[in-house]
C-alpha cells in the first residue's frame, strides 16, 4: 500500500494551483486539489477576467463620443447594467467549468470543499474526509483588506462585491490608489457615474514611475474623476439607500456606494498552519518561501498571492508550473521575478516593465531618459484631448534599456512584447535599428532619438 493517499494535495483552485495540479498530474503524480468557493480563483471569478470585461464595456461610451469626429451619429445608444452583469456571469460560469474540466482531464481529482491542515502531511476536508499527502501546495491567494476598523465599515463593499451590484451607482466613492482602485474608478466613470477617489498618499500608484503617476492622474481628472489625496475615509454613515463618507480632512461626500480597494492580504487564516510549523512573514503576512517556493516545512510549498511576493496571476501560474516541474518532473526550475511586465487597465491604460527612473538612478552611474508625450492620431479626428506618454529608461554606461513605461491605448499589448526585449537586455541602439510600423503609437518606441534627461551620479569622495 502507498505510504500516502496522494502525492500532491493542492489547497486552492485558482490559476496557480490549477497549473501546478495539471502539470504534476502530467508528470504522473497522484493529485488532489481542493477549492472551497469556485474553481478559477480570484482572477477568473472576481478579479482580472470579469474586471477586463467591465473595462471593455465602459470603453463603449468613449467610442461613441469619439465617433462623431469620424462622421458617425449614434443618437439612441442606451446601456443596461443588469444585462452586462448577466452576460459577465455567464462567461465566468463557462470559464469555471473549463478550469474544472481541464484539471480532471489531467488526471487530478477535484474536491469542492475546504481543506485544513491537521499536520504537515494530513488534511481534513470539510466533508469529514481525511487525506494524507507526500507534498502539499498552498495556493489560497489573497483577500480584500479593509484596513483599520472605522465606524460604518459594514457599509463598504470590496472588489468581491462590486461584480454583483444590482444596479449601477450614480455616485461612488472609492478609497485606494493602486491597480484595483484606479481600474474601478475608470470603469464607473466610463459608465457615467460620478466618481471620487480617495487616497492617503500624495499621488496614486505608489511604486510606479513618477511620470506615469502624474500623467495618469491628469488624464483621469480630465475624464471627470475627482481625486483627493492626502486623506482617508474616517466614517461611513448610511441614510436609507445613500451614504455619507466622512474624510480625515473634515469634508464629507454623498454617494450611492462606497468601495475600499486599499490592498489585499494573504489568505492564511484558519488553514491550520499552526499544526505544521509553516512560517509566516510578520511584516507582510505572507507565507515565507525560498526561490523554489519551499516553506519552512520540507514537504509544504506555497505559490502566488499567499506568499505576498509579486501578486500577479501570471506569476502564480509560472510559480505553480516551476514547482511541479521541480518536484515531480525531475527538472529544477527557479522562477526569475525580475523584469516582470504588468498592466493597469485604467483609462488610459498603463503598461510597464523594468526599472522606474528613480530606481535606475539609484542603481546606475549614468541614466539616460527618452520620453515623449503626444496626441495620438485618433484624437486628432475625434476631438479628444487625451495624450500618450512613452518613456524609456536606459543604463547610460551599457546602453541597455532597463525600463519602459507606456500610458495610452493598447499599452498592455505593447508592454508584453517590450518585456521580451528588456529581458533579453536589448540596447537603445537595438531599438533605434528596429524599423517603425507606421502610423502607430508604438513607433515612438523605436524613433525616439533625443535624450530628454541624463543623470550622472557623482563619485563618492
């Protein structure tokens, strides 16, 4: 008889856990994966995918406005929020079924229930079943974090509930300054809602390049979004179907919804980790892992947002695949977490990879900046005053492009390909030698010839 019931038990049916389960099963492992909510996890069910569908929907109003400049008149366009949400739900249900089917086709067993540790090798399912596993992978992801308790916090929705609103709010207050907050601020503004964004810092998108932060904020404000920085929500009062949000600066805002998107915390609570000895980082709440996703317990691994390393779906997928190859595929794979391209689906869209200007100046002796800010060709006909920002950060000593930052339509699509070039250590000369595709916005990336700024670090005495 086998020493363990399964070779691998995966806790969490999100993108990372599913990839690990499928690849491990493909390597011949006996795999069981437990998901207590819905297969697909945050990204598929209540994150990236449904959010992108709402982004597409919210773009339509801008397209209708732009159409006039191209000779189109669309007088009777109407929008119905319940129809959008129903269609979104239908697509998410299809994807959930596909995730389940693909895992089962790989040979892994799916159990739709909660799993809790009773020891390093033992899991107790909510059904009462006990399972022993040679290896356990924790892939439980993260959950919205509302921060410190404030009066009226029970009236606040998160990025979980926002996908299931019965009706479109005419006025919404959103607290936060990161990906999720900006994306939903732009989504609701695109549908015509009156949006106020509250952020405690001096500007949105902390950690992004300063030019990107300034440009995006300016574009969002041009689109009618009110952005209040340097303050926080202190209290939320409910009056029938309306809310009054009281801010730390003494002002207040009336709205139909209040949403917090101030961050997410790793989903480690009530997993029974105390029975295993798995270490949790006291600073960020994530499970401590090494470069191969091993925890402090030899047979237990963790990937994705639950580790609080880089909280992006493609990173979790890559980590899950690398884990399965390393442990079951007889091929040691360590994930490289540098130069990861990423996008913010705000309006305008952001694509970024590599170092910011600030990071580069701290790292290299000489930094060259190439930057352009222009009106895209579409705007010259539509009458829109939107502008595109493109910026290359170059190591002035080696000529390597170490960072690229784009704000504008299709920025996410562009940065995926630029990410290849940055990872391959392409030089500015390589960019210059690449023939432009005309007329496009992206041609600016290979036609910028003038250094807009050069920074030379003074040698220490």
